[in-house]
C-alpha cells in the first residue's frame, strides 16, 4: 500500500513537473531589477504571483501530456511519461489539471492589490498555452514566439503585482532571450531528426540547422544590444539611482556565449531548466551577475 502511494506521488510529480517551476523566476525579476527587493509588500505580491504561475504551469503540463498521449506512446523516451505509460489515467490527469487551476486561482486571490489585472494575465497565459498545446505548437516560428511571449506575460504579471513599472528594454530583452533559448532547444530536435530520420515534433521538418544557427545568432546579438540599452537608459539609471549598471554587461555576454557553446559544441541545449540546474559554469555566471547587480542597486 505504501509503495503504491509513493509510486502515485512520483507519477503526479512527474506529470506536474515541479522542476520546471524555475522558469517562473521571471515573475520575480521586476521586483529585483526595480529596486523593490527589500520592500515587504513587493516581496509578498511577487511570491504569491510566482506560486500562482507555478500551479497554472503545472495545469498546462497536464493538458499537454493529455493532448500528446498517443504521440508520446510511440516516442522512445516520452512513452515513460505517466499518462502515456498508463500509470496515470486520462480521468486522473484531467482531475489533476483542474486541481492545479483551482490552486492557482485561489492563490491569486491572496493578492492585496491589482488582483483582477494579475489574474487576467494569468488566465490569458493559461488560454494561450492551451491553444499552444492543441494547435500553435504545430507551426514553426509561431511555436517559439508563443513560448517567449509566455515569459513576457510572467514578467508583466510580476511588475503589476509588485507595482514596478517595467522598462521597455527589459520587456524586449525577456522576449528575445527566451526566444534565443527556444531556438537552441529546437536545434536539438533538428539534430535528432537528422540522426534518426524521424522528426521529434511535427514542425521540426520546417527547421534546419543553417536556419536555427542564424536564428540563434540574431536573437543572441539583439538580446545583447537590448541589455546594453537597458543598462544605459536614463530612465533606468534614475530609478536605480546609479549609472554603473553597464558593469553587469560582461556577465550577460559570457552567459550567452556559454549557452551557445552548450548548444553548438556540446549539443545539449534540449532543456534550459536542466542547464540551469546542472551546468556549474552557467550557475557561477548567474550568481556573479545577481550579486553584482544587487551590490550596485542595493548597497
């Protein structure tokens, strides 16, 4: 009985993917970059919004696996997913999806200000991702743009919740850097298709290595420009009360180069979350960037 319960818990965790909640750190970025990290009200609102996005993201993962169940059963790796393997039934998966949605809605009710606005953004994110799972992800370029826009929605929700006015540069940078990582992830799919002769996704045939490589180069370059413009923006400098934010540029550049190295040389950019959790070089760059930014703004 105990083993059966442990197995079910393991399958539920596999289905809702808590390790992917790391992506929702974008909700906390407005609070950090906006200089509100020491504001209790901003911390409370940002954490509540972060948790709400975690629950709603898990609801989307449940729906995605429900929609893809037949495809996953034919996949050599994804066939081990809980629904595809039969460990979790479709009825249970729908129930878990509804539970995650209810938890997200209940969590957002804890917001003291801008509850309806943040809740509306959350609902739009949910509907957009349902459309992505059913239809949008079948179209090349559209699929990566929808993913990147989802991160922009996280950023906007975090800004509205914490009361931080977002710079246009950080919004553009968020879209571009997540678009860059999405293209890098698609590169792994293209390589797998060329090696096995079978497309991991329906839209993979609309991508090629030359195209992906150029897309990665373009998005990385424009991301770098956007970040530089963000650090030297008079508006941002006035809000942060410092003109030294440009010193953090080197960490962003090194981080982008490292990600390109992992993508092109090591060919292991399939999961950005795993890279953040396992690649020590990337972790060091992120920590140094965060500490430097914190010191410049808050000290």
